[in-house]
């Protein structure tokens, strides 16, 4: 648990906002896109609105970026993240960690 927390804390330093609650803070997709900007070096525009549609669009964009980078997203969809599904949000973060950690080590 400690190693996971440290990695998540480290990777979210790329973001522009502090993470208080991993599940609720990722729901609108903006911080997830901030994270992916830091990991990929790409500029990823975010929808600024506060509706569910904006959140789904942001998370969908993040998931497309992850798919293009060959990150395994089996059974993880945008509604899972927007709805704050703990198991699948942790699965998403874990897959991001595995992908970029292995990439760093190689």
C-alpha cells in the first residue's frame, strides 16, 4: 500500500492540483488528463464544465490516450471512473503505474 501511495503521490505532482481523495478527485477527468500530460508529454485539452457529460468526455479522452499508449484497460470504462467505482479506479491507476514503471525500467 505504501509503494502504491508513493507512486500515486509522485505521479500526481505532474498535476496542477493537489489530490485529496483519489476516487472523487479523478471523477471529472481533469486530474487524470493532467497526469497523462506529465507522463506522455502531450498537451491534452480539458473540458471545463462541471456536468456529467463534461466529466465523461474528459475521462473518455484520458482512456483513449491510455489505449494509444497500449495501457491495459480491460473492463474499465469512463462511467466507472466518473461514478467513483473504487475497484476500477484503483485498477486504472495500477495499470498506469505498471505501464510507465516497466517502461522506465526498460
